């Protein structure tokens, strides 16, 4: 006779209960096991129903997507005639604007090709063997370079130079976010190591000052500084690319934040590890690279990914310095007289897209943790 | 290759010379005027109460602690702040810690191979071969592909000994190697250390294992309050201690 905790002795059947009975029993044990809990359950169910049904009726059942007339499907204004719910035709018909901003329509094959290639690489790397191959890794690691080249324009293939002022939408957010995360990571590690240094007090002081100053101000301030103040210090006529200014600001900001995350991870590694490495004759670089950092990174993964997710969402602030990123596009697109008043659809759409990216980042982090744990006992 | 060769046939007769070595931790004077000479292939056991400075003493030899005054010369190289000298010395001095300090994210084999590959530039295959030989020597060849966390304490310490031996050092330092082990595992580690001693390795062992000292040591040193109080061959040390402090310590430790 099995006794389950918190339950009084009751006769059980020895054969495995069928799923329905098990589910009912679970509900009785967890949701309805007391008057108070039952009340809470009912309340919660009521709230969930209200919210979900409201969303579903607005977003799904009463929504309009396309207009079917004369054998063609169109996503124009008339698709939403008479619909009381969401007008998703607005999102579909503005897809180019949302994804690429004010990028010249004629050159759209370039960003499409570049990001299409990234998606293909992503899909291919689902297969573990493909992930190890340098045919996948190489292009992936080099992606900032060729994506930027394709978007900006090289001289060949009749590619016209597209100034970064015209980059926008989700593409811009992804560029700023990805390069921001990737570039700020080594900076964060160096700053953390510098701050922990016992033999180089000047470096340590510089790192502390940098970290504390940058962390103490909001990202907007840093963006203003790099966007407005920095050009004042540059020589006459030296025009720094607007996106580059924002990118540099983002990298500096994220670097300071990540430095503290890395430092926390480093502190968690017992001194004995460094001592054993030194006793074996390993120098500072090898001790850090082979012994301390690999162990510390394992610990840091949740914090690092949180930082990355936060940074990606923070890139939406560049709207304030005049760059038309994903959020700014959503705000602007409703200014179009055809689609006036469709703000809710716009914001729900970009919220869903942001969520999709961030959720995938956190799933990736869980997979990373799982994979690295198998290395330990 | 045996330990006699490892201890080196060339070089000065005194592998370690410590002259008027003093160290402070802030205000606390932890090493007071230490004069110590260790000859090639000599086995020295250092004992004493907690806080006597014995661990600090051997940790200054490979610069895990810095001495503020005095001279330390290891195998002819003086130990100063000069990084080059420190690296030369660390290559010739192996250390085994009380807490093992194995690298948990690497396999046992990788733990042992790491230093030879990156410090002595040994090719990978040869380092692996050497590592497996050492594992046979310490008695646990079957654990090569396991992770440290999967091993018992005695096995972990034996891996730590193998890891230190992989660098083919001239001197081996042991900082209370069996103090963190369960009693039934102490013997297996002491057996390895005994075999090492019989093979001619120069060893300095900080330990409370007096049986080991009696059997293996050429000299037993008693430290108290940061000073070397008495030093003598084990027969003399245990049967005829001269200083009162030594007599007190022996009576406490040999009682049970």
C-alpha cells in the first residue's frame, strides 16, 4: 500500500491508474485540497478565462486578415471593413516596414538574402552534427561581417550604398542587439579580470571607475553621450555613422553590466583552483583560460543570458536618438492615414516578436546549461 | 623513469635553501627567521600544532605565499618577484594539497595531461601515455575517463599526486595530504607516498601521520609559533626529543 505525503491512508489499486483518474486525483490534491485553495482555484480560472477569451475574441475570432475578392487575396484597408476585432491585414501589408524600416525597397533582396541565410544556418544547426562542421560554424561566426556588408553595400554586383540612416525595423534592432551582445562579452571579461587584479592597481582603478560610472547612468544617457557629445570631440568634418555611434554606446553600456556578472562568477571559484594551476606552472592567461573561466562561465549562464535578453529589449531606446528601430517603426506606421488608429495591433505584434526572440534566448540558455552539466559528475 | 632521475643528478646538492626567511600576514609574524636546508633526495616531514606556520612555510617555496625577508633558493634559482624565476621554480616543484584541488570540469586524464602539454610543450599523445602510466603507478588506471566528482577522496588525492608527478618535478611538496580523508582511505595515499619516497624523490611533507614520518622520513622537523623548534632524524626525534615544546606536542599527538 503506497502512502503519499500529506494524504491520509487510503486503499489504492496496484495497477497503474488510467490517465483521467490520475489527472483528477492531481487536481483534487493540488487545486482543491482545501476550501481556501478551491476558492483560489475558481478565482484564478475565472480570471484566466476572462483574459484569454477577451484576447482570443479580439485577436482571433473577430479579427480580419485578408480580403478575398475577384479571386485574389489582398491585404488592403478593405480587409478590415466591418471587423470588430484586430486588423492583422495592417501588420501583413506593412511587413516590409516592420522588418526593414526605410530600407530602399528596390534593394530589399539584400537584407532578405542576408537574414534568410542566417535563418537557414539556424535551422541547419538544429542537427548536432551540422553544428560541429566548420561549414556552419564559419559563416555563423563571421555573420556580423557579411550581414553588415550586404546591408550596407559593397562595390560589387551593382549594390548601391545604403547609408545606415536608412536601416530600420527589426533588422536594425537585431543588428544592434547581436553585435552589442557579442562585442560586449569580451569587454566584460577583460573589465572583470582587471577589476580583480591584485598586481596592477592602476588598471584596477580604471576598471572600477569605468564600471561604476557607466552602470550608474541609464542607457539613454549613454546613448545621448555617444550620439550627441562624441561628435563634438571629433575633428571637423569627421562624420561618424549614426548607427555606429549608437552601437558603440550599447557595447560600452553592456560591457560594464556584464563585467559585474563575470566578476560574480569568478568569485564563486575557490582559490584552490588558481593555486593548483599556479603550482603546476600554468601562467595567468592559461590559468584563467583553462581553469577558472570555464568553470565560472558555467555558473554565469543564467545571468549572462538575462543580460543579453535585457540588452536586446533595451535597443528599443535608440528611437530617442533618431534611429528607426522596431519599436519606432511600430509607432510611426500608425501615422499612415490608411491605417490610423491601429496602434494596438502594432504593439501586440512587436510584443509578440520580442517575446519570441527573448523566449528562444532563454531556451538556448537552458540547453547550454544542460549540455555543460553533462561534463560534471 | 624513476624518482632518482626526477630529482635530478645534476645541480646543487642542496635543492632548497631557506636563509633567515620571515613572513608577516599584516601584523602577524607567521614565519620567524626560518633557516632550512633540504638536500637532494632527502625526505623531510614537518609537524606541529595548528597555526605554527608549517603550511605557510612550504607554500613560500613555490611562491603561493610571498616571503618579506630572507632568501629562498630552489635548485639554484633564487625565488624573487621575478616572474621568470617563479615559473622556472614552479616547473620543478610539485605540490599536493589538503583539499586535492582537482579541476572538476576536466576528466582525470585531462587533469594530468594539462600541465605537461601547456607548460612543458609535451605532444598530446606522449602526455596521454605518460598520464596513463602515472595512473597505473598510483593504482587507479581504470578511472582515466571519469570526472573528479565521481571519485572517492582517496582516489582524488592519488590523481592529484599523479597530476603533480606528470610535470616530472625535482621536489614534491605535500600540504597535509591525508587530513581531509576518511581513515580507511589514508592508507592508500600513504602507500603511494611511501613508494615515491623509496624511489628517491625529494619530499617535504606536512602531516600529522607520525607512523609515516617514523618509517619514511630522513628528518623530522617540529615547528611551533612560526619557528623551527627542533629537527632530528626520526629515531632520535621520537625517542629523545630535546625541547620542552616538542615533548609536549609528542605527548599530545602520540597519546591516542
